[in-house]
């Protein structure tokens, strides 16, 4: 069984020192008309480099770009689609963070890249910074899934007033993006769908939308591209849907273990026919877990996971933590794996 250290998504965009607040200053200056769009991009580039460097230094093998350019997980993607405008702030699930709500004026359509340029920059950065870091091997783009985007959007277009056409329109746009990412060299894409945990009655619609994405993966493979889709769910207890989640045609399933202390028992008892990303390190709690405790849980889960691979990472993105605690959480992953191997 291969146990890979993998980051889950976001990373803090600022820090305490002046050099770690370059993006905050650039955003404020841009809003006042004192900085240009190029200045803002350079600040985003700088903090993206730092996020990738810090992941590699912690020994993370499958890194993300930290989603540094994302103002939030919803408007960053939806706002780039034709037919969508971005409106006011709403609370993001049960966090203390907010997102700008997309408003659909016409059927959302992908007219340009959503994350391909970000992926290329991150891959080039990884190649330039990975020297000396034995861990970092590849970059994983992240996409908020079509069902969650649909759930968190409003519609002013009559044909998009129901949830189903919204979800399917977003699914078509994201399917095109997956194809473009595959052509750009991405081999693993993470799809985030936290909303389904709060609305399990929408399971059929959720799976219909997801099918568009897995079809795009399959098309990429037919073109000779290597492409895996990992589905991540978090921000709520996933135990009630666990039996359904493990039947989905994805290449890996990311689970948040922080909401239900019995989830590990459930996974151990039921097993999983799909490789799992084990979110046993709480991405929203500054307290550090004991490596030995987490290793014990992993030790009893691994024999029950099929596919000869698994991932260990935070339960969700790390932007909810101070930068030093985010660094400590990532560094803990390597310690946990060493403890697992020592067992």
C-alpha cells in the first residue's frame, strides 16, 4: 500500500511578517486605484510560490497552488463563466469565511480557461523550487464541483431557476476544464463537493452532474492522457452517505474525519473499494494531533482500503488557520507516516 502525503486545497494567503502580507497590500492598493492588475498578479505569484515552497519543505508529495488567487471557492470559478455575475457576501458553510454569491443571468458557459494558467504556473514553480525537497512531486489542480456551485448560486434566468439545469450547466463547463487540464499535463484533479453532505436528498442530481466530469476524465484517457479524479467532501459529517460515496466512479475519495469520531470505525468495518484520502488532521483546529494516535487509526484503515494506495492530508484546506499552524499541520503528516511505517 502506497501512502502519499497530499495537501487538500487552500493555504493561508498572508502571514505575520511584512513580506507575507504582500498580497494584502496589493489588494488594498488595487482597490484604491494605487496598484495595477499586473501588481496584483505579481503579488499572487509571490504568495503562490511561497505556498508551494512551504508544502514541499514539509514533505508534501502531492501539492496544490494553495488557491492563493481564489477570493473564495465559489466566485473564483463561477465568476469566470459567461452568463454569471458575482454579487454580495454570504457565509461559507459553518466557517468564519465568506464567499461572493454567483448570480446566473444566462446559462453558464466556459469561454476561457478557469484554472489551466494557474496550474501551469504552479507546475513551473514546483519544478523550480522542488530541489532539496524530496517530497514534492506533482501539482493537483482543485475545482469546486458543479453541484456545490449550483447550490450556492442564485438565478435571474428563468431557464436556470431550478437546481438541475444550474448543476448540469456548471458540470458541462467543468468537464471542459478537466479536458483542458489533462491536455496541459495535469494527472490528478480534485473535485470539492461539500454541499452534498448537507442535502443528501439531491443524490441523484449530484451523481448526474458528477457523471459529466468522469466522462471528461474518460475522454482524456482515450486521448492518451493520464487523468485521475479525486472527490473530496468536508464541512459536515459524511458518515450517513459513506455507503453511497464509495460506489462513485472516481479514482479516490477524500473524507473529513473531524465531524464524527465514529467515521474511522465505519470505514474500518465496511472497508472501501476505492482509494481514500484520509482527512484525519483537522484543517480548522489549531491544536496539533498526536502522530501516534493518527497513525494508529491509519494502521487499522489501510488494510480495509482497496486500490493499493491512499493519501493522508488535512480534513479540508488550511486557509482557516494561522500560517504557522498550517505549516505545523503539514509537517505533522510526515511524522504520522513515519509512525505508520514504524508500526
